[in-house]
C-alpha cells in the first residue's frame, strides 16, 4: 500500500473488488508458512481446519492450541447478528468460540453495569459454541467473562461485540451497548472489535447479517493472527460499520468519529393509561410478563419476592408526597423517549456516517484517552494497511 493511500484513509481501488479473495489467499499462504515452521503432529485434530469445513465440536472444544475468542452483543443472544457471526466462526474452526451475551435487547444500555443486584447466568446452545445468556448489560457480560468466574481460560485473544442492528456512528457510540462491550474489553487490556450493520427498516433483511459477517471475517481473521504476533493496535478498539448493502460495499475505509447524533424527543403520554408498572420494567413489560422472565432467571420464590417489591415501589411512588405524607391530589405525568434523525451538516468524506452513506465499510478507531487520538489513528491506519496489503 502506498503512503498516499494511507494518508487519504482509504484502500487502493485495486483492493475494493477482490478484498475478501486477497485476504483469504493471504491467510492461506500464512497458514502454509506456519505449518512448515511447526513440527509435524500425527493427531489430525490439531491441524488447522479449512474455512469451508465444519469442525467436530468435541474436538474443537478439546483443542487448546487454538486461540480463544469471546463474542458478545447488545441486541440479545437470540438476535440474528450474533447467531450469524458465531455460526461463521465455529464453521471456520480457526478459534475456540465462547459466547457471553445479554438475554434481552440492551442496544442503548451504554456503558452501564448491574450493581447491588444479582444477575442470572444460564448456559445455552448457539451453533455449538460454549455460550451463556446473562440477565444484564453487555458490560456485565464482558466483565463477568473476563473475571475468570465463568470460563476456564484466563483471557481471550480477542473480544468481538456484535453484530448490532443499526449504525453506531458519532455520538451514538456513547449510548451504544455494542461499542460498550468492546470498550469494557479494552478497559481490561484485551483487544476488541465492535460491529454494527446500518440497518434500514424499509430496506434491510435478516440475510444482510450473514452478508455482513462475510464482509467482516477477513478483518477478524487478520486481527486474530496479528494479535498473536503483537502487531494489532493496543491503544484502541476498532468499530466496524457495515453499510446497508454489505455485499456491494466499496471496500474498507479508515474513518473518524463524527459529531452525528440522534435527537432525543420526549413525547407526553396520556395519564389515563395505566403505565405505572411500565416505568419500573424494561421495555414496558407488564408485571405478569416480568414475573415470567424472572421465573426463567431465578427461583419462583425469588421472582415472587421481587414482584411484591415492585408493586410496593409503585404504590409508594404513586401515593407518597413530601416527607412521606400522603398526597392524593398529586398527578403523575408520563413520557416516552423517541430517537429522531437529525440533518447532518458535516461533509468530511472520512467521517464514519459519511463513509457508510457512500457504501464503504467504515473502520473507526475508538480510544480511551482523547489526547492520544492522533497516535491511535496512526497505529490503526498502519495495521489496517498491513492487514489488507496485497503481497506482490
């Protein structure tokens, strides 16, 4: 890759049309080179699997020579984004795939975590990977997984958070649960990638998640390989924004976090509706629905106790005024938050949302310390250039 191409923050045009083929060929060549440098082993289970084959799950679980990858998300463990990603990683057989993801949608949880409350962790099946669903946030999932209390390994090579339904550009990264999952890994000095698909309700289909995975796999494989070599950027996470039509993308482009944001619009709701219970339950679930969910997460007795507590809290909030005195005349107002798209004034083609609009796969380095932003961009640019460089 030429110096000018790196400065312009996009890949040479020659890489756009055959990016995946180039990366896969390079990966194959690297695997052949690695095999030549290793002593021969008679046990075939220790040999690298072809990306086109489905490995035996039992053999894969027992293969400690493979790097460990932790997958989480924000949309919930049953969402198509994470299931497509895990399926592809397991089928490749290049790493041991472990999953720890929220039980329900936590897409706008930000970097929140659960404190002074007990969360439930339940083993589940997701395409043969070792997986757990957690009644908490993406940050809870990553923190718990990295604590050593859940998995037998000490630290994964890479944490992947996604694939999220909807872009996480600009200021949305601060609200985004999928970015927070990757950020929590970075807090713990574990390399991480978050992935979002620019989902459009009137255009997108669930098959787009599978296409988004195929677009991102070459970069994921390059990251795993280069992390083990010590060549992956250590001072940032990479957020990958996949355009709405993944397979017609124009290539990968290093981008900058923009000032793009949604407008938070609070709508007043009628006070004649009984919304008191919804104020205390996620996604405005009824108490009956919440009891069913609690029964799944914990014992029936524990669920009943929590339900009673919620009812008491609602009664107290609705009937108690200043200094604990009854205030029967006090009126309660209800509001519902909606996110509205704002017109974007920024025209820089290297901004994350502009790259997505123009059909590029936007790769945005996200740093924990803003004063090293220039160094982060330089390190990320150098690695992405190396990972996607065509060997002459």
